[in-house]
């Protein structure tokens, strides 16, 4: 027996679940296929390794979908300052402060699992949405307006609109024959969760070094997430060290403002890749989140632009459905692509350019970088404009990201 749906969303992570929740309480029949349900949150458990820096726009989306309270009820850490520097933190740095633009905070650091749990909790409240989890996808047969997804347990699902929210190695994207432009950076990101001597902080910072950036993300309590960019061989060496030696390497490498590290909780690494789909849509299929784009994580924008994708796609589908337009129609889906692809490409190019400028250790360029950071600190209007853009307070935004009223 084949189950039929208006929307068949492959991937129930943060982006796929957001699309589904945004379509809740409508007359559209929606299925979300997710491989594995996230482990339940326990207040006494340590922080997960994978965290995201949610912008105010992302926060607004989750508030409008009545998901934000589910996040706050679990665990999160607001931050109101962000600082970047290279050689001299005191004389050549730029610090962004939420007070400068009349905001309480710049964003929140939240574990990915906490975000997903809050979304799935909300998703299950809607009668028009079916969560199929755990589920392993065996094959995907893309056909405009009538795509077929076969699961390992024998079930067959048919969707009028097939949505790819299944990550950078998207099976949906491959089945639809949509190519990508991609390349790997020559570095990896090593992530470590640690206990610090300092109490909970309200700042996230990043120092650029000849070997790559060093970043600090505050977590609740005296916990922190450290990100150390380096060559793959060096990352491999660091991961092979025992906890004591690794902690000493952290202390020797990270700036003094980190304070002492009391203990190492967990560590891991992931490769850095830039990837962009050649198209976000075809007749009867749409890509969102990592299936459409993968961005350098320097400024933590990957999840934020993914959630903006989710809001924009849901709004496009709902508006088309309200007007009686077939939701698989290419002309309708192109409206979503036109809204999101240019914005995402601009963000990708910005992060890529920033990464490459600070990866070059030529002395003249290094001097110019430090002069630029020092000058940026004094150019208040420009600095505030950059801050508002990064927070999702400027630019063309989906309605869900702009107002607390859905």
C-alpha cells in the first residue's frame, strides 16, 4: 500500500522539522521521514558536542512557531557580545555589543539536539503531520508531482512535493539530478567541550592565528565549546592525545582570556566544505538547508540560513496553496529559490572571503588586516549595520522571521 502526501519531507532535523511545523494546522497532508529520533534531554547530562549560534531571526522563527519555549525549558546560553581579533586584542580588535543596536542579546548558543527535540515535540501536536521515525530510506524515485520514497520496512510513500532536508549528501538532491559546486577547505574544525574556571559568560570570541581561527562559544554554567581550525594531520594528532595532554595543548594555544580549563568533556572533528546546489528547485522538488548549501562555519551562519530557507519555503507553499496553485508547480517553487539562493550565495561568499583573507600570512596583508579590525571598531554605523545583518534584522526576510505574529 502506498501512502500519499502533499509534502514528503526527507529529513527531520532542524530544517526539515521547521518546515513541517510551519505547515501545521493546515489542510496539507505532510510526512516527515527521519532516520533516528534524538535522545531525550536530561538536565543533569553534559552538553552535546554539536551546538549552534542562533541569530535573532532564527529565534523569531522558533518563537512564531511556538517552539522557543521548548528550547528555553531545556538548555540554552544567550550572548550579548562578540569579539574578533588577530595579533593584538587590545589595540586591533572589533567588538559587537547588542546594547549598541538596542537589543538585549546577539543570539543564543543551543545544542542541536535541544533544537530538534523542541521542534519534534511541537510537530507531533499536529494532526496533518505524520512523523515516520525511525526510518531508513532505501530508494527515491523522483517524478514531478508524484515522487516515490521506499523505506527499508517495505513502506512506500508518494509525495506531490518532495522536500530535501537530508543534509549535504542529500539522496533527494541526487535522485532529482541536481548537481552541486563544491570544494573542501584545507582545514578541519576540531571541537571540544570543556569545563572552565570562569562562570557563564555573555561573549563569543574568535582569534585568527597563522594556523587557523580559535573560537570560544559560551554554554550554560561554566561550560564552553572551543573550536580549533587546523590542518587535517594536526587535528588527527590532537585527537589521539590523552585528555591531560590535549587539555595542555588547549591551554598553550588558546588566548589567556579563556582562563584555566578544569576538565575536558568531549572532543571531535569535522571537515570544512563549501557546497552550493546548482538549483534549489525543480518541478515537484525543493531543497533546503545543507542539502542546498554548506557554508564555512566561521560565523555560525549555517543553521541560521537553513532556518530562513525553511520559513521561506513553507510560506511560499502556503501562499500558493491559498491561491489554488499546485504546490509542485515550478513557477511557484522558483519564488522560493529567488528569495533564498542569492541571499545564501552572498553569505557564503562573505564567509569564504573572510576565511581566505585571514588565512594568508603575508606580512603586508597581516598589517592591513589588523589596521582594518582596529578601524572597524571605530566605524560605529558600519559596524552596527554588519551586526544587524548577521543577526537577521535587515534584508529580505520571511514573515516568520520578522514578526512575533504568525
